[in-house]
C-alpha cells in the first residue's frame, strides 16, 4: 500500500476507497459498478470491511477474492479480532493468503450488536489490535495497516494514551494507519503532531485520512453516534439549513452541502501534504467522484475521458 501510494499517477494526491461486503444481489451489482468507476479513475487501493465477530467473513473473502481476480484494483482486507479464537484468526489470515490478498488492516473490532457496549475479549482470543498485527506477521508475508483516531478512540483514557496505543501498533509492524472519519482538519493535524513529538520514526509512516462526503443528514447522525467523531458546528448548521423543516430532509440540498464541504476539507488536507485521501463510499461512486472532480484530480462524472 505504501508503494502503491508512492507510485500513484493521480494528479495532486493519490486516493482510495472503502467498500463493505454487500448483502444482496442489487447491492452486489452496485458495488461492482462502483469498483469499475474507481478502477477507471485510478484508485490506489480499495479496502473491504469485516463485520464484527466474523458476521461478514465469507462475503468479505468473496469480495476481496473477486477484486484480486477480476479487477486491476489492489484490495486491503479488514480483519477484526473480536469474537474469534486465535486459531480462527490464523485460519482467516491463511484464507486471505489463499485468495491472493497481501494487505490486511488489523483491527480489534467492537462488541457485536452494540458497538458502544461492554467489551469482553474471547477467552481464547486477542485483546488488542497490536496483538493481531503480530499474529498476521507470524502467519504469513503480509503488509499490515491499522486504525488511527484523530479525535481519540472513545475507550482511550486520553489523547496521550491513544497516541501510545497507535505507536505500539506501528512498532509491532504496521506500515501505515487509516484514520477514523473526521470533518475538522485540526483533529488530523493534531494527531500528526502528537505522533511526531512522541516518535518521529513511526510518525513518518503514512497516516491516511478517512473521509466521507455527507449525502444524508440522518445517515451522518448515525455514523457520528457509532464512531464517536464530531460534526463541526459549521457543517452541522449548513446541513440542517439545507435539510429544511419538512418531514423528509431535502436530500439534494444536503448532498450539495456535503460535497462542497468534503471538497473544502480535501483541499486543506492536500495543502497539508497528506499521503492519500481515503473515502468511505458506502459502495456508491458518485459523491466521491464529484469531490475528486472538484479537486481537479479526475474528469467530472459523465465526461468521456477515463483515467485522469
Ligand atoms: P485497538 O487499537 O486494539 O484499541 C481498542 C481500544 O483498546 C482503544 O480504546 C485503545 O485505547 C485500547 N487499547 C489498545 N491497546 C491497549 C493496551 N495495550 N492497554 C490498554 N488499552 C489498550 N470495525 C469492524 O468491525 N470492521 C471493520 O472492517 C472496521 N474497519 C475500520 C476501519 C477504520 C479505518 C477504522 C478507524 C475503524 C474500523 N473499525 C472496524 C472499527 C474498529 O474496530 C473499532 O473502532 C474498535 O473499537 C477499535 O479497533 P482498533 O483496531 O483501533 O483497536
């Protein structure tokens, strides 16, 4: 992934996208349409999520296998430790190797059902992502990434503790991190500063910002609730004003504000020299495509040219 980012030919900065494993045929068709668009646009990689406790295990494997065999995209397969024994995790890592995956994002995961609920590790499993990074390296020849949290993980004691946890994951052999979504550039910059002060060597590893153009107020409220990241007042006010007072939010107006705001955020991040822009797409291509086109990185959707 570090090499992919370094050799990307997208103008200005590389970009990448996150998919989740689809549940039905319609969602599956949408995913592969989006994959085809992002392949044309030159995405540096696609990451594929893994449902808590292995709930999407087979679907995640199927999606990454198809990405490897049928597209020219490079996948990162997510893996979470929660609910699995160490033996099951070894088996899962081997399964990834068998389908040609060489990049894994090592995560601890959240308790299934209620992500904010009590955390009880599996008696024969792992406690933290740091241990999973080591296990993946033990099982095979993989490139490993981890999660980072610009606003701090919601279970971390404080930001210094959160920084130390991330550094431990990087020292255990992770080559980069992908951040939790955020909408205020200051959170990203402060995370980068904390790492640089605490351990300049590890801080040199790419911190890839996780982004999401807001297309629905209801949806983003749910995301904020689940992830513990905050919407800045400025964005919240703009989105609420766009949504209007009616019983149904004005989706077109909310989407316009969401894309405009994401474009502004990306401009600032590019100005700050980020290594890559990573978009949570929810398996849709259009909003991300519009943001990338606004940034003059790719042609606008609907314009004939393909790779920029
Ligand atoms: P860890 O780094 O292990 O941290 C978990 C908690 O334990 C933190 O509060 C940390 O402070 C604490 N901790 C860690 N190590 C120690 C230690 N040694 N001593 C004391 N405390 C410690 N979830 C999914 O289910 N599937 C996905 O595909 C998925 N993809 C994600 C992708 C990204 C980019 C991000 C940012 C998150 C993703 N998540 C996913 C959510 C993630 O699993 C949760 O946020 C989870 O709560 C934390 O995972 P982690 O890997 O950061 O855990």
